[in-house]
C-alpha cells in the first residue's frame, strides 16, 4: 500500500510539472517578485531580504493552499471523478492525502530554491530555526489555507467557472 501511495504522489508531481500556468504562478512569479523587490529596496535595509523572502514564501503557501487543493477537490466533485476514486482499491482520503503530500514536496522544493537564490544573490542569513519555522509554517499554512479554499469553493459549488472563488470575494 505504501508503494501505491508513493506512486500516486509521484504522478501528482508529474502532473503538476506539466501545467505551465501552475509552474509560472508557484515557481517563477514568486522568485521574480522576490528578486525584483529585494533588488529595489534591499540595499537600504540589510534585513529587508530576509523579510521579503519570508513574505514571498508565505504568499506562495497561501496561494497554493487556496487555489490548488481546494480547486482540485471541487474539480473532482464537479466532474464526478470522486465516484471513480471510490471504486479504486483505496479510500478517497488516501487519494486526497497523496495530493497534499505531493503539494508539500512541491512547496519544499520551491522554498529551498528561494532560500538558495536569497543566499547566493542577496546574502540572506538563514539559521536552522528559520528552516524549522519555514517547514512548520508550510504545514500549518497549507492546512489552514487549504481549509479556507475548500470552504470557499464548496460555498460556491454550483458555479461552473474556474474563477468561482473570485465571485465570492
């Protein structure tokens, strides 16, 4: 069963890597935002690069939680794919956990990439406590924002539009 779980996680990561829009908004845009903002105002204050790094990481976690996991569950529900997942030899919860684990792995790679760019280009100082805070923030933030995304998407479940969360806001 563990092999099946890791296969599901692997296929979710591969599926994610094939969506150019997802790659742009979760990898390229946050890095671009961090580089531009830190280049403009990072020379004025030494701590600004660390401040901007944690802010962009938090923004990325929030957007991934709201727009990725909630939207996936709504899409499964609206397309009737949940019926097919229920017929599989594992539970729906098992399948949804593979989505969450794949998203956590994706976000850990994105955070590591942003830390590497911050260290190489902007002399960010990173302590082991910063890494622990980033990982705990990832887990707590992804949980909270995924729940918020699920609530917002299921409040507006009758709308077929992919931008249904914007209609609520």
